[in-house]
C-alpha cells in the first residue's frame, strides 16, 4: 500500500504537465510519503513499452514512477486498496469540457470515505463553471468530501465559494 496516489495528467505529451507532476511527486516523496501514480482509466490497459515511440513520455514515466494497474472508470474503486490518500492536480482537472469523459473521477468519487482526498493547484480552467445541473450537483457533493483543496487561480477559488460553498486556498 502507498501513502499517496497522484491522479492527473502526468502521462500526457505536454512537457509542462510532465514536469509539474514529476516535481509534485518528488515533493511528496521528500515529505516522507510513498507515492504511486494512478494510471489513466481511459487508456487501454494492454499497452506495452514497445507500443510507444522512443521519445514518448510513457518511457520517462515507467522509469520515474510506481504506477497502479489499469482500471477502467467503472473499476476505479479498486484503487482504494492501493493508497491511504488520493491527490488530484495540478492542472485544469475540473474544466468540464476537458474532464467530462472521466465522469466524476477527477472529483475522486471512487475514493472511500476512510481515505483522504486532497486537491493541489486544481483549476476549473474558465471563469464560469458550465456543467449540466445534475453533474454539477454531484461535483458539489464530491468536493465536500475533500480534506483540503488548493486552486491555482482566483476564478477557481471564486467558483468553489460561489457555486459550491467551499473555501479553498489559492496558490500553487
């Protein structure tokens, strides 16, 4: 079992995301916690190293991180056996346009209440949160289950306060 499972866009082809997650995981490890990266639930679980070109970030990830097994969205609750705390962020994890394919998983809906949920430098990515009302209601319920939330921009702080009644810390 790991102390912290980091869920986010660490596996992407964006160098900013790659470096941000590398630094985040290093800081958490330097704090004395064991870290595992949560595999992308939308990726095919049968990828092998040889399936990726030499410069693909997959190779960097496999060298630098412990990574969970692949679980599709409907099986992510199995990750509760992997970690004590789940950390989401940093990035536009809560931008509805970008995250809707992940359902409520970026709001850590799969995490049992015995585990802590933490958001680090998360962002809604836009000045207004424009999700359908049922989805938004579920977001509010899931956000209230977080132990700590920090956001990276003023508008995300305002959205949390005005739309969901949640106080967040600003700063990344």
